[in-house]
C-alpha cells in the first residue's frame, strides 16, 4: 500500500482506518482491499449470501460511503451484491406502536434513503464501479449511480414502484432518466419494464455485460487500471464526472422522495406492505 502523507498535529482528529470500518460493517458488507487501494464492498446476508433489503442495510450504505470517502488510503470503490442475487426483498418489520412507526418511517425510510443516494454520489471521493451481479436488480440505482456500471448476463433491471401502487422518487428515477433518457425512462417506470442485460447495454444503463462468474473479476481489472493513475487527477476527475448527477440529486431527490412517502401515507400502505406487494409482483 503506497504511504499517504498525514498531518502529524496532535490536534488533528484522525479519520477511520480501513481495518476499523471493515470490522464495523462486517455483518452487512464483505470487504476486501488490494495493495493499490481498491476496495470491493459486497452487501450480504451476514453469512456471505445474497442480502435482504432491510433497514440495517439502508442505513449501512450511507454510513459506509462516508467512511470510504474519508479514507486517504482507499482509491477506488467496487460496490454490489454478494451471492447469486443483487438483492432479496423482505419485510422490514416496523414496530406496531404508531409513534415508533412514524419515527422509523422518517429515520429509516426517508432520512436513510435520502442520505444513501446523496452519500454514494457526494461523499465518495474516489471513482466508483457498480456491479449488478445477478437476478432481479431492484434498487439498481445503487450501482447505476456509480461512475461505471457492469452487469451480469442473467441480471434484470426493473423498477416496480408504480406496479405496486407507489411512486419512484427515491433516486431510481434520477438514475434511469440520466442514462436512458426521458421517454425510455418514463416507459420503464410506468410499465415495470424488465430490462435484460443486452437491452441495458443498448439503452446506455451499463458499460459492459459479462458472464456472472466474471463480473467482479472485470470490475477489479478496471479498478486497478484507475488506481494506477495520478491520485489527485483520479479523485478530482471523479467529481467532475459526477457533476450532472450531483446537480440533479440536489434539485429533486428530497422532494421526490417526500412525494413517494406521501403516496404511501395517502394510500395507508406501510413500507412493509409495499415490500410484500413487490415480492408478489416479482413472482409473476
């Protein structure tokens, strides 16, 4: 690992080291780092399998992005899922007490949801490579908002918000619109379009499509190429490349996420019920 100069002032509060946050997030993310500073973070179920989309992961994603972003010794981030599926959907188990439910819907759904998208684009100083590693890729925005996106041949991108009676306002609409254009994006969201790997490549959603067993290998190959470049230029360039996404997220995310939450409230549908409906729709 190349030595990074550090300020030696005793007044300087130290940043978290990789070894510290790797341990902190071990139940949510499988993490590895190469000698050149390439970090691979795969969300998992606690036992190395495909992760369930739940509140701990919801919060852990934006917390991890901040930790990696402040790490002077980590130079590229590869982000995606462990196992055969990108994400598995499960109930988030809101408490029965209505006041606690309201607390959770703000703290975990809205606050964590907004911060997750903002942190991925704004807080990670390093170049990012998103990996859609297989299966139905719900919440594909987590990889589509990365600087580069790779997709496994068997993966399928879809947004089921409208199909289950919701509003796509949590950042997926920004990712889809930015990469596919308005008309294609509108159709995909309104009609729950299942976008296979070849169509995703044709639409401009992803950069490369690979066999499932090769997708992380290729991500690491690309990341090492980036890690070999000038550190200052690499980090500054990543911010230049993200400027359109930064602007769009600042312009609309919190308002549209609020519209999504209001839609849930107005139909008396809890977040758990939306998850259940989503699971049913995926089985059809």
